[in-house]
C-alpha cells in the first residue's frame, strides 16, 4: 500500500508541497527574545538551505499568550515583534509564520507575515479561524491536544466556508493522562487520506504539559517522533531551535539545540525521500 500523497500545492514561490515533493521546514526560536537571537537562528537556517534542498519558513512568536504562569515571558508584542520579523525577511528572504491569538491580530500580522499560525488551544475558535482564512494567507492550525484526527475535518470545513482552502493541520500530540502527550502516527495517515496537508510539530509533541510553573518536556523525543512522522509521510516539519535551549525564555525543555539542526533535518530528509519516491 502506498503512502497517501496529498495534492500538489504551491505554498510560496519555490516551495511546493504535496505529491512526491519533500517536506518544507518551519523553524525558528519559540518566542522573539531579542534581535540577536533571531539573526543567529536565521543565519543557521540560511546555511542549511544551501546544503539541503527544502523550502524553509522562518517562525517566531511576538506573543506567547498561553504560558503556564502569569509571570512567564511572553514576547515583545505585535508591533515590535512584526518589525523584527520583517527585518529577517528583508535580509534573508524567508517567508514568515507567527502565532495569532485574537481575530483582530489576523489582518495586522498578515501585512508582514506570509503564513499565520493558530495555537492548539484555539483551534476550534470559530472567529479566529474565520479571520485567519479571510486574510487569504496560508494558515497552519495546530491540532488541539483534545481533538481526534478526523475531527479536524470540521476545522477544515469551517476554514473553507470562511473563504479559503490554504490550510495546514499540524499534529502536536494528544492528551494522554495527566501531564503527558502521545503522538499517534495513525492520525497522520488518516488526515492525509482525507486530503489534508499535515505538518508534524516535533518540538511540542515532546512536551509534558502543565505540572508546575512551566511546561516540561523531553527534547530527545523530538528525534524519534520526527523520524516516525517522515516514515508515515508529512507535508511539513515544524521545529523550534535555540542556541542555548536551557536558557530559552519559552519552552526551555523542548526547544532543540541549534547545533543539531543540520544533522536532524538531514536525517528527516533522507527518510522523506525514501518513502515518497
């Protein structure tokens, strides 16, 4: 039995997904901590692009509105955050993706970024999904930890009825008891059989949610999760990288070392090429 291949679509110029095309990569630091961090990561992604023939979309958040603690760092806010992201786009030419949390942020962010992202906890918020669709941008919707794979069809339907079909569904684990997630690879297969373009979030799939002031996790699990997802077949890979993850101001237990980026993506790419060809 062949791996389900989603329809070929142009994501951005020189980035095509679906069919036998390789996955595209969404990568960057979890939250915008400062300008230096963004440029350090972007420089590494630019070097990676020269070595591996994949499309790259630069990701970072101007606001992390769903932190565990009220005192946790959230980011510079939408105005300053979009300004910094624009600088990355101008210098490196990467398409941009960032999170939005409120319907009114969709139109504002869409003036700068090329793709919007809806966090998992908000994936069923009709007004937010609709506002994102109405921008005409591609939208990556994180599948909630409480949403079964085929229940994403309702999200897709909601999105399309809002006027767009530029939607990706991002797998990031399902709640499994207290403070734990499990990634069911069958879910990727089920969604792709329905024609949904699927992204695997290897970073947040390794979380151990809640359980204190910060979300825990085991970053080592990102590697087998990514390998398995590529073997099943995915259209995109989402991962967050940081030069010094332990000191990161968000997701310090799950962001991946920037130094491991090339080795990890190379391995994922080789598996992807094997199964899709």
